[in-house]
C-alpha cells in the first residue's frame, strides 16, 4: 500500500482579479463532492507568516523588493513546513491563494535575472515544493484599471497610481512566468463571468485530480 499525496494547487493574479471569490467557490465545490482539501493563503497560513503580512501591509512600507522577497520567503518556509507539507502528506489537496509565483511576479516583475535569483532563494528556503498546478486569473490593463478605480471609490485603494503601476508590473511578471512554465501555469481570462471562470477552474482541477 502506498500513501496518496495531495496536490498543491495555487490561484494567482493581480489585485482585483477575482481570486477571493473563486477560492470560496472552489471550497464549496470540493466540499460538495467530498474531496479532502484545505484552503490557505500567502502571505499567511500560520501565525508567523501573518506577522509578515501585517509588516508588509503597513502604510509607508519602504522595503526594497529583495527585502520583501526575503521576508515573504521566511513566511513561506513556516507556512510550507507547518501547514502545506503535512496536509499534502496526509492526502489532502492544498488550495493556496498565492504562493511563490506571487513573489516571482511582484518582486521579479518579468526580469529574467531577478526571477532567476528568486527561484534560487525559493529552492534554498523550501526545497522542491512547487505547485502541481497554478491557475492564473488574468485581467487586461483596461479592466484592471476599471476594477481598481471601483475599489478606490470604495476607499479600499489609497495611492491609486502606485497601486496601478505595481499591478501592471506584476501582470508583466505573470506573463513572463506563463511563458517560462506553460505546463504548470494555466492562464484563465478573468474578464469572463464568475460562473464561467469557476467552470474552467473546476475543469483544470478535475483533470489534475484525475476525476
Ligand atoms: P492579497 O491582497 O491577494 O492577499 O495579497 C497581498 C499583497 O501581497 C498583494 N499586493 N498587492 N498589491 C500581493 C503581495 N504579495 C507580493 O508582493 N509577493 C508575494 O510573494 C505575495 C504572496 C504577495
């Protein structure tokens, strides 16, 4: 008898791409068909990593992108060792809202040299734990602008231009990663309806779970 390991499945994308909505739909769906799974997110998932989240989200965050990457990797080690790996070993699929592709996209921004360095840091930090499947919810620049403007009107975005620039650079980062790892990273047009995006996500997950 051999143990069946769970899969690590990540959802990625820029802010306002609809990840949170899709995370809860995935949870509802996997629960309804009795698939053992856990949901988690980064930065976060364990108390030490939540500290890093609050450190980085404090207004006036002045960390360089390498400083951020190192903090995020410190958080990721704790999350991976204490939560992700034990769940995978116990046969539960781990669905994670952001993982190392967020670091590669936000801190790497599509620059091959930076991405190379970040991959080395990831390897040192957590070894060969990489997602089995990454679902990238991609929003084009125009829609991103509209979604962020809506958030700004609701008081959720404070420095609109800074936020918009960061998301545009991160999108460039995701485009680069998608070219580099086409087998692992699946691009999904997030401009479709919530139901359509959810249907495509379910199809990919079923394919990877062999359902
Ligand atoms: P969420 O809002 O999706 O929880 O992400 C928090 C922020 O952390 C998001 N910022 N914006 N804008 C993306 C950023 N982030 C990184 O820059 N690098 C990472 O490795 C992770 C996990 C998140």
